[in-house]
C-alpha cells in the first residue's frame, strides 16, 4: 500500500545527501540499511549496497526501478529448490546426461 499523496514518498535523508550534486562514477557503491527508502529519479545511475539482514546486495538503479523500494531488489530469503521424489529423479537424469556428454567428448 502506498503512502498518502499529501505526505509524499519516503526518502531517507542520508541517502539523498550522498546522491545530491554527485556523479555516479565518482561515488562508487553506496552502502545502506534503509530498505524502505523509495527510489527517486535522482538516484538513477547509482549503485547501492542494500542490506538484506546478513550481507549487502548490490543494486544498480535504472529507470524501471523508480517508484519502488530499495528492499524489493535485495531478497531476504534464499531459495534452494523444491524437494521430493520427482526433483530427485530430475537431478539424477541431469547428472547422468552430464556424464554421458563428458564420456562422448573424451572418445
């Protein structure tokens, strides 16, 4: 749910200070813990290192990301894979194909 129009978007003041009147090439990567900060057009071209709770994920800001929050681009959960018998069979078949390809390349 977006913020009220009379309040405007939430933009962290510390991030705006780091971005204002600077060029993206000069600043390098800007570290931030502010995942709730809205991306504004002044941030285009900058790279932010957004904290996901464990480490920093680098996010390059372009035109499509304006209006979104910084935290949307730094996932907090890591997807490993779905489990089950079908997945096990698929993994085994893929492994067997790799073995067959390597044997064919050697021959």
